[in-house]
C-alpha cells in the first residue's frame, strides 16, 4: 500500500463512521452556535458576581459579562442554577457548556479544569460586624470561629492562615455565602472569609452592619470562568477567551468592574501560574 492509498482509506473510514477529521475539534462550539444557545451553570448567592436582587432578578458581573460573550459568539445564554457544591460536578456530567461561578484559579483546579483568562482579583479578605472592635486586623481572628464557603479557595486560605496564629482558627463551612453573612450579623461567627471584591461589595451595601478587615491576606489570586479540558471543548473556550480579551481591550470589562465593585482590577491576559 502506498501513502496516498492509506490517506484515502483513512478518509473513507472517517466518512463512513460519521467522524469528520477537521471538524471534530470544533464540535462543542459548532453545536452551541447551531443551537443558538450556550448553557452556563452557576449559583446565585455570590454577590456581586451572581445573585438575585430585591426584585427577584438574576443580576451581577457574571450576567453582564456572559451577555456580552453571547453577543460576541452570536448565541443566547441559558442559565442553569444550583448550589455551588453541585456546579462543578454538573459541568463534568455535561449539564451545561461551562461554569460562570466564577472560581478562584488554584493549583488543584487547573489540573482538572480549563479556566478562562482572569476577570477579577480573588485575594482573600475578612468581613466582620461593623460594631465589633475586637477585630481590627486579620490576626485578631486567632482562636475564634470564622465562616467560609464550602470547597472554596478562601476556606483553604483562611485555614492555612490559622496555622500561623497562636490558638489557630476554627472554621464553619457554608454552602451559600448568604447564610454565612446571616450568621455573622447574628453573632454566631466573628468573621466571614471571602474574596476582597465580594467582601467590599457586601460592606458597601450594608455599612451599618458589616465592615472589611484590612489588609487582605493570603496569596494574590484571580477569578476565572470554568470549562472542561476535553478536546471537543477547546474551541468554545478559545472563543470565550477571545471575547473576554476583546471586552478588556475596548473598555467594556473595566466598566462592568466599576459598576459591580466600585473599582477596577489589573488582570493578566493569560492564566497565571496559581500560587494557591
């Protein structure tokens, strides 16, 4: 058999099996565009990224960003909402095309998932009761009970930070941060560990109830949206990355950050090597 015959045989076999050689790598993006819909999984208890406002509307930075991503890809966004501890398993089970979240880019997660380019900082900070004068700096949580989101990088960082403090830190895990903030307001915990953007937003919205404990602590980190590492999903993730970088270049991302955080972040154009 010569080389030309082998190539023809391979092409014929792929056509017979319905497996186009060149198109296979673009399967997910092609399917999304053909359907005109991209399904995005998220929780709705992570203000200001993703939450339900007082009118019952689904709002936040994620909603605004994915609306723009949808425009760039020429598709509509269909939201699939569920508790955070079910979001990543849902992605792996194929319930949606990617995850809004967003999630902190960590060493463990990049081994399993593909992240988009960063969309905001995720450095951990503490929220306390505004009237609590006993906590003026992060180390004041030594020997006390602090809340954090279940399976979050912020939980891991506050636990690591507690190892450096005399008396350590006791942590309580919450499926949703709204429950953690409610327990903080009721005095059942002394602080909540979350990313600085989230903490700043909550304190800004309820200044008589909450206050940010400064400075932030832990390793510098970033938020990104999540997809799988499956070869079929690469084209979709490439397209989402391109849309985000376009928004960054033309100023749309900066406007959205200012809207939801009251500040902007200098984020890298590629996924950095995680420090957490």
